[in-house]
């Protein structure tokens, strides 16, 4: 009983050690890592956004009002900014800081203003493509003349997390002069409010990429159902999965979210993000898998195993066993008798290399006596 238990324990240990070095174990380990990472991100990073931004500043608010009360003379006209290259793009960051931008200098027509003078401005509503708008309390604007009074610069400052949290996306509107001394000076403005919860997009990219890798791995496994997964390649397939999970999700995340300031994070955009990440991993995995199977593994087996063991020697198949023929009893060879040899003496031994014994000479025969002739 103890012997069978010990043998079963040894067999189980050998099976576990073999599986622990296999491709299957590498896939299962990476599945656990991805699940843990996404769970930790969801628990740690998921919190409501706070409206803790600072109020947008307007350094010319008081000076513009005081100067307007002392203004005398006709109202001048300031040229509008071109819509081709005069649009002011305001990029807000993911912190609570306010963003400030200024327009190109606009020419004053029909006269000059006082040098370095503040001018009052107004702005239209800044609206997103779906109709949502930025609250007016989060935007401020003003204008200043240059030191010659012939050109005007328009300024705008935006704080999308002051008082309330503005939804991410792109908002368009206009800023224009609203002063008794000058009019016109309309400047198109494009405000980019960046998406705050980048971790959600990253979590979705990594999860979708691993799902795409797993699907490609299952397809390859069904094609090679007769061949068991190779052993002692655990770390090799861990590196393969890390390559897929680094190249594909980061590329998709950078192209769709990080470099797109108008990404708003709606359901449609998340669906596109998951499709690109999963499809990219599904398309990339066969290429990297072929590189591992046909280039890396042969090199590893030629130089030695991953753990430093001696290279495997291919096993030569045993020849089929042919049944032996039945033994036939041998017939004793009777030596030939020479004609001139004594009986029982082999001529030349067994007829082979021994010489025949010498033959004794015959005794001489005396001549027969002659009878006398009759006369």
C-alpha cells in the first residue's frame, strides 16, 4: 500500500513539474496576472471626479471697465481672426489647473487705441457635437492692445473642473470684443477637455488584447491537437504573451486616447477601443507565435534547454523484432574414402586441408617358372 502511494505521489509530481514548464501553464499564469491587475485598477483607481479646479482668472476685468467709462471718440473696428489659421486651440490637462491661450494679433482699422490698454470681451457658448456645453463660470476672456495701439490680442482661460466637472470632449465657440472703444475681433476657439479616467481605457485595452491572444492560442491549439504542448518552454511563452500585451494595447491606447484630446469615453468609443485591441492581438499573435516556434525554440534546443540542461538527443525508434527461425539439427558429415587409401582412413582428412596418408609399396612378385620345351 505504501509503495503504491509513493509511486502515485512521484507520478503526480512529475506530471505537475512537466505541466509547470509548459505553454498551458504560461497561458494560465498570464490569465491570472491580467485578472489581478485589472481588479486592482478597478478597486484603487475607480473614484468619482471632484470639482476642485481653480477659478479662471481675468486680470483685465477691473481695468477694462474703468477705461471704458473714460473713453471718448468713435468706436474702432478690429479685424476678425481667420478661420483657417487663426483658431485658438485650448488644451486642458487631466489635473485641476486652468489653461490659458491667446490669439494672433488682430489689426485695428480706422484709427489707433491707447497703447497697452485692456479691452472688454464676450464669448458665445462652447458646445460639444452632442449638444453639451461648458458652463460660463469656467471660461474667462479679455483683450489687450499692443504698445503702438494698432493691434489687439485676445486671451481666453478655461478651468473645466471649477464648480462642476465638465465632460471630456471638444467644444467650439467664439470670443469677440465687447467694448465701447472697439468692436469686432471675433476669434474662433476650440477647447479640448481631456478624458480623466485613462486607467479604464488601459484596463479595457489589456483585457481585450489578452482575450484576442487567448482566442488565437485556442485556434492554434485545435490545429495541433495531435501534438502535445512542448515542455520546458514556460518562460518563453510568458515572454510571448508579454510582447503581445505590451505592443498591441499601448499602441491602441496611444493612438485612440492619449493623442486624441477629444476622446470622450462613451460606449461607442469603448467598443471601438476593445475591437482594435482584441483584433490587433488576434492578428499579431500568429506572427509572434511563428517566430517563437520556428526560430527561437530551435535555437534554444540547439544550444540547450532554458534551464541550462543538456540539449535533448532525439530518440531513435527501435527496429521491429523479427521472430527467430526454428533450429534445424545438423547432419554429421561422413568423410569420403579415398580409392587408394586404407579403409577408415579419410582421404585428405575431412576432404579438406590434411594430406592423405602414404600408401605402402606393394611387394615384388617373383616371375613364374618356365616349363621346358619338348623337342
